[in-house]
C-alpha cells in the first residue's frame, strides 16, 4: 500500500504519527500533540482513538508490549507509518513552495 493511497493525512493523524516516533499511550499523545502545535490542536478522546484505530488498520502504528499487563496501551509508528509521514511532508512542502511561488508574481 502506498502511503498516499488514502489521500492526504488529516492534521490529527499527522500529529499522532509524529508523536509516535517514541512509544506513547493515549494521554501522552494528546499532550504531545498540544505541545507540538503550540496548543492549537487539542485532540478529544473520541478523535484520538478513532484515528488510532484507523492508523492501526492501515498498519502505520502498532501496539507496544503486552497491553494485558498494563491499563495504558502504548503505540509506536511503523516503517509504513514513517513512509506515510515522509510522503505527507513532501506533499505539504510542494503546497508551500507553489504558494510561495505565486506570492512572488
């Protein structure tokens, strides 16, 4: 599956993937996204866990360790998730470059 096959990433999915370059549980992801976005993006639990389920289905993230031993399930980005992030960065870079080029006209 190509990372862009499903279209552009939502802002929530993008920030969740960035957050998971190190293992984190749900609340940690929420805090990290707020910090990375300078408090602009505040994920609710429904949005977060809906996105996590989608990312798990796409195999862009994976559960870490034995979740039966802990109440807090941790997640980490996979190689496919990293590819999706890289693809999204290239897409966003192209958007910015095209916008900047038009501003110079």
